[in-house]
């Protein structure tokens, strides 16, 4: 079945001018972009988005990083796009991420308290529905 996922180009990706390169890879894979929005996320939105990480040592650095600049929020659609985009993105740690992936090709470890790893992708159908509703309340 055709599914939808939420992709975020995080502030490091937007700041480094990689939004186009990242979306190019998503489209080249054959997925369709159905909604895009460049925005400054609010603390409330990020608290809801990252609720499952509250209390972890990287939680506050993560929220601070996500508040550090604009984020490009994207809904992408296609057969298997939820695991498919996670596969395109590569491992969470950009140093470990395989070459050929977004994080493996374009990301690195900056020695900071949080992984600045360019992108987020929903990890399940339930997460995708929840996250799309948060980032695109109109959809
Ligand atoms: P994301 O897919 O947006 O979900 C949670 C984020 O927290 C993750 O990407 C990373 O940016 C960050 N993160 C996850 N695990 C760690 C960790 N062990 N140390 C630092 N940052 C992390």
C-alpha cells in the first residue's frame, strides 16, 4: 500500500544548503513530495514531536539544536516510503552511516552533545500519522 512519512531537514541541513540535495535523493528514489513547509519550530511542537525522548541526556541539546534555525518539513508518499526513507537516511550516527546514504555521504560527527544528522524520518506508520498531524495540522 502507498504510505506517507514525515521527513525533516534539520537546521544543520538547511544551514549547510543541503535541502535541495536531500529532496533530490527522495525524488530520485521515486517518492512523491506531497507537502513542504520551511518553518521555525516552536518549543511546544518539538516537545510533542520528541516526547518519547524526554528525560534522555540528549533531549535538551536536541531541542535546542532543533530551535537553532529553520527546518524544512516534508510529507513524502510512495510504496514503502517509511522504511525506504530511513534506508536513504542511513544510521543515526553520521560516522557509522554507510556511504551512499544521506548521513553517510553528507554528515559527520561535530563532537557536540547531540547527533546533528541532517534529517529525521518517521519510524513507523503510527509515528508517521502522529508526526504528520503535528507538523501539517491542515493535512
Ligand atoms: P531523530 O531521528 O530526529 O530522533 C532523535 C534524535 O536524537 C536523533 O535523530 C539524533 O539527532 C538524536 N540522538 C539520538 N540518539 C542520540 C545519542 N545517543 N546521542 C546524541 N544524540 C542522539
